[in-house]
């Protein structure tokens, strides 16, 4: 390893997961061509890696904010490209970073293209999920379990319920740093084979638990949700008191997959999937976009969630290239329905060329992975550069929306 070449991660090698870094290389030869590589192992032990080729300027320096990649995992100027293009060494794997107490560790290295890939410099980026002062407590209360994240300081803070399809602490931990008390609760567990129905009652318990927290100052809560959990969020807004605002991301306008119960009675039947309408794409991968039954057909209209009866603010978020299902069509149907009922309690955003899996920014873009309900690998959609830009924009939009509508009493 060269003792001269320097690889710097600015402003620091340690940063929050949702913050960008500046990758700079110095003390190279003038116009020297090198490859810069990144690698990270997720919580399941899957290795993810990326690389890009750069040419140094006349001073022997490379700055990823300024300079374009010539080849590799991406081409062009992509300041965070080495992170967002990390790909698994096993096909159809989602990058799993769900435990808030463990940082996302990414190793960066510089290699000489002309000397048998000799390493010239390296540095490690520690991307932590919990900011200094944020507290985490595991919660097992009544019929629900999850994790509670509380910001530092006396408060009072607004309350947010993070509904994740399966347990994940990432989004909740990061939102706590933004000044919200966040309880994250899974809608399903890893084994869905024996799951016959979903009950709203445990989530109502979670809402009441959250509102009773000593640092919570809001009288009602916000909910953030995506995919299957998004229709559960809509149902909570429609049937359960205490929901002030809902962030609905890449969801459906109907209750999907499993019948929904509340107070021991079925309140919504399930909109089902037609497995014969899965479209074969790449080897062993399918497109599921057109497999869900049409909720607007007469025989399926009972599955539509009556959001028009909700006293709630909605932020609807869809992607034009969502290949899991047509979230944009579902979003437009809901907005039209609310308008017909004289409602103006919603706003929306639709991202061109983005896919289904909209996450907090700067994580690896996922091309395809296993679908827990379909039991097969599917394409999620999205063009990496556009999808990453959508995640950066959406993350700010979510915070602004929640701050606007979930407020603390004076």
C-alpha cells in the first residue's frame, strides 16, 4: 500500500446513515487512472460491492462531487454512487440494515489500474442510525411489539408510528434524530405462511401507548408506511381514533392479501393476487405489477379502504416505475375519491423512473429480491440514478409533512 496516496471521507468518516459524504483522493500522479471500490456486509452476512474508474486531475486529485466515473458500477458524476450502487454477490438479495444499534460499515479503497489492482489507500465509513442522545427501548406491550426511539431533550415532541411490513428500525431511528418520538411496529413477521388475517386492535394499542409517552406532546399521531403496511395505515386512519397524518408510500388503495379485522369483526375482505398474471422477466424473476386484482371492479370494491371517512391528512407517494403493483393508479383513484367527497386533506408526489422500494437515502439500490407474499423473486422497478434522487427528495418531504400536521400543544 502506498504511504503517499490519501483517501478522505468528508466531513468525517463517521456520519448519520441519511447524510452524504464527500469522497476525495489526493497525492496521485497527474492524470493517473485508478479504481475506487466500496464494500459492505449486511446483517445477513451478504457481501455487497461496487467500483468506479476515475482519472485524477493535473494535481493528482479526485473529488467524487466534481469528477465523473469513466466506467464501473456507474458512469458520470455520482457523489454517492459507490454507496447507492452496492450490489450483492448473491442474486436477488435486499440489503438488510434493520438494527439501529449497529452502524452500516462501508470500506472504501483506491486501486492502481496499471499495477495489478494494487491497493493505494483505504478508509472506512461508519454510517450510524442512532444520533447522539437518541434512546432506543424494546417494547412488548399487550398484543404488539416493537422499538421506541426518543430524541434527546425535554420535549415535548410529536409522535409517529412507523409501520413496517416486517420489523425494521432504520427509518424510525433516523426520524427520532429529526425530533419525533417514533415507535416502529411490524405488520407481519418473517413467516407469513400461517398468517390468515390482520387485526387492527394491536396497532390501536400501539397508538395509545405512543400517546402516553412522557415526552410526547401531540394529541394525535402521524403514521409512516410503505407497501402492504400502507393499506394498514389507511385503515387505521379510517377506523381508529388518534391518527392525524399518514405518509402512504408505494401502497394500494384497498386492503390487500389478508382480510382485516377490528374488534373481533371482519371490516374489510382482501384484494387478492392472481399468480397467473406474474410476468416472467429475467431468469427466475417476475414482474408483479399487473397481478393484483382490480379494486375498482364491482366484485372487488368491498376491499377499498374508506379513507373518505378519515379525519386525517394524507401524503400519497407513488413511483411511475413501481413494478410491484401500480401504486400511481391507486394513488390517483384515492385522490379522485377524496375530491368527490369534498375533501382537500391530501397532497401527493409521483416520482418518474423510481421504483417500489423508496427508503431513507443513500442505501444500496435494490434491483430485485424475494417477495414475502408471492414466495418468489420479483423486480421492484426504478432506474438507479432517478430512484436515488427520489429518495433524497422524499426524505425531506416526509419530515416537512409530519412537522406540519403532527404538532404539539402549546
